[in-house]
């Protein structure tokens, strides 16, 4: 059902071609309406707070390729996006409870049990959640946003790597994302931990397929079939090729090259031999005929 100002533009053209990214647009439009009181047809990023502006710009992109892949991805960013405003001194980020007096020295909120101190991403030193600058000079909210942007880029890169079947790089990227230990980045860590087993399984399967192709190519090379070995190696997708593949591939090319050189040399020798034979025949005919009377 198409609702003007809230439904994705592609629904108006062909609703059958819409996918989950249409829901992302609708969620972004609802959030925009909540913040401004106008529908998404009047979307103007300049009216948004800086902290949420990039998120809504991506959610409301008219090109579906520029949106979040799923509503889950949008929710993850919204939950973790920090704001330029800091909580009041002694205030818990999670529940808003205000700690006063001796309670300011607590490391855990007395109301909800959430941490009241977080590690600086630059030096690792713990700081109260209402502090903007660490003693090392790091701007704590900016450092968190920078790290979040890097992790968001890694999540998008992961999708591209899986689509190109580069499971080696995809698994390595997920392992890096899973190392995000900051409390405000836990959604990214959980996201990576859920997907890491599948990526590692596909990586192992990819390695096995490459090894199998390399073993077959080696057998063909031992049988003096370098062209067949090269054809078998070329069946392995570029993203799955490893060092052993490169080594055997190089051997196959060298063997083909040596065979070609030997063939050319043999052809040249055969041509020379035929020329010599023809010359000998002409000389023999000339000697039998003798001089002209």
C-alpha cells in the first residue's frame, strides 16, 4: 500500500520490485516526521541535528542502493549514534538516573547497573560518561563517532566481499569488527559475531575448493598436460586463489612457454632440413644431366 510522504518512491513505480529497503525508507520517513512534523517529501537535512543527519540522509536516499540494507542495520546505527550533548554530571547514559554526592564515585549505576565509566579509545583510561575530554587530550564523543563510522563502513564492505565471494577478506573483516569492545559499540560486535561462523565456514570451503583444483592441476602437469592444468586453475575464482595456486599457475605457464619454444625450434630445424634435402636433390639432378652439349 502506497502512503504519500512515507512510502518508498519505488513503490509508486512498481511495488513488485520493492524489497526490505522500502521498509528502511518508511522508518526514516516516520522518524523525520517525528522530528519535524512534516512528511519525507519535504526532507531537508539541514533541519536535523548533526548527530543523526548522516543516518537519515542514508535511510531516505531515493536510490535504493544508497540506503541501509535492512531495518536492523538502521536500528543498529540509531541505537549507537552518540550526540554532541553530554549527560549531566553524575547522570547515567542508559537510564538517566542522577548520582549525587558520594555516588559520583560509583562505577556502576545504582539504579540500572550500567557502567558510569568508559575507556578512552585513544589511551584506554577509564573516564566518567559525562566527561568530554580524556586527560590524554582525546575528545571522547568524537572518537566514538569516528570508530562507529569506521565500523559502519566495514559492515558495508562485508556485504560487497560476500557478494564477490571473497570469503577470506570477509572473515578477516568480521574478526576485526568483533574486537570492538567499547560499550557503545556492542551492537557492531554482536552483529559481527553472528555472521562470523558463516564467513569462516565459507572461507574453509573456498580454501578446500582451491586446494582441490591445485592438486588436479599438479597431476595434469606431471602428465605433461600444461594447457589442461592451466584451464583447471582458471576455473578458480580470483577471490579464492592463494599462494599455492599462483605457484602452480606460474609453473603451467612456464611449461607451456617451454613447449612453445621447443615447437618453434623443431619447426625451424624441420624447415632447414627440408631446404637442405631440396638443395641436395637439385644438385643430384644437375650432376646426372651433365653439361650442355
